[in-house]
C-alpha cells in the first residue's frame, strides 16, 4: 500500500512500533493530511475501496475521500506496522450500515480509531470502554453500550448529539464493498444529494457545504451562510481543491428543484394566455 509514501505524506518516519502513542500520531497526522469529501460521488465517478486504488488516489494526487476510503487506507497502514486491526461498520442516523470504522487492540486494550467521519469525528483514538468520556480539542466524545450496540456521542457547549452506532461484529472486504456501493450509489444517499469537504487539525475543524461554512475553534461552533454558487471559490481558498467547471451532482438537483413544476406552468398559462409545455414523461 505504498507505506513509505503514506508515512511521508503524514510527515512521519519509522520506526513506528505498534503502541498507542504511534496510533495517536498516525491518527492525528492522517486527519490533517487528507480532507474528507465526497467529490468522486459528486463527479459521477465510482468509489473504489480496494487498497491499491485508494493508495493511488490518496498518494499520487491531492487525495482525500470519505469513510470507506479513509479508514481502509488507515487500516492497511496500521496492519503493515504490526497493529491488530478489526474492520467495523456502523450506521449514521436510521440508515443502513453506511459508515466504516476500526477497532485497534493494543496490549489487550481495544481502541476506536476513525479518520473517516469528517470534522465532527474524533481527533484521536478513543478507548473502547462503556461510559468513557474524553476531551479532544475542547470537544467531548463519549461512548456508551446497550446490548450489542455502541453509540459515539459528541458534546460541545450545550449541544449533545449522537454521531453513529456500531457493533463489534467484524466485517470483510466484501462487506465493505457492498456498504460502500449502497452509500455511494443509492439515490437517497446524502452523499449524492449534497457536496461536502471537511478537514480536522488540532487547531481547527472546518466543514464546507453548499449553503454554509462551519468552523469549530476551541470547542465553539460558528456557521457562516454562503451561496451554492460560491462553493468553488471556498473549496479553493479553504482546502486547495479545484472543483472544475463541470456541473456536480448536487447542482443538478438544485436546478431540478428550481425548475417550474407542471402546476406552475399551468398557472402561468392561465394568467398569460400561453399554453404550457409539458415536461418529458408527462406528454
């Protein structure tokens, strides 16, 4: 998986023994090095989750991607460094299994490692212990267990929000392939309906979406409204990402939502005397 190239992108050099200190260093450096985004989906591409394809995408170009890519790459690197890594799947909201994360066992202690949740995810690994609460970058994260399921929750200011649920059932690369396909290709997937680019560092968490820029600094969240037409400008300024001129998937949806409906056309015809033109599929 081009381990040396991966470590060079992270600014790390070997030796890196399989310890919690090494895991923390890699976790933080990975998040700072690779933005979280869904550009492949928005550009109508195919998200590949085999290690070779992800390594080429992340290391031969500017890289970045979403959870199935980010955590597959991290898991492959950790395994090559001698870590005991288990692939897990979780669900965000009430959806199907749509999130990938890792369990890393070090000296008989399991840790949650997740570099694929974007800027609201943990900066460092978290001990996989029921009831634990840790502070990272002025933001608290807690883990709770009920039956077979764990819940990761974020706390900042007066806000408490469940991020996702997961179990410790191990999954194979074929399971990841199926979950990734659903998440990237299903028409109701949030990743097809909107664009996001995010990055997390020890200094700041930044999230870009078509209508808002969200920042977390010292545990304080600020939201700055923007217009969807400005997203290319901010992608360049905040992340150095060139979105190009081709219409993205979410922009296509915006155009469809803004287009007059047959009812609107009929109403216009009634007031102007012009016959409405029926859209295709309604002749």
